[in-house]
């Protein structure tokens, strides 16, 4: 689903490392997550809830 958000769900990576191409944001985030958590960065994760259920039912 990252493509749906144009990888902007990892926008912090762009601000920390502006030369990383957008399609590498997730890889960079995965690598940096332990450091971000150690430094107290607020990381929010969202589930799609009803949207996920509706998509599943539509199949």
C-alpha cells in the first residue's frame, strides 16, 4: 500500500536523508527504526480496519 501514499508514509526519511530516492524510503525506515525508537521518535502505525474488511468482502 506504500505506493498508494506515494511513499509519503515514510516522509520523515526524506527530511533526514533528502538524497534517498522515494522508492528506498521503506528500506531506510526499516534500517533506522531501532535508532528512531531509541531516540524517542513518535512512530505511528495504522491499520485499515473497515477498509480492509470491505476490500476482502469485495473479492
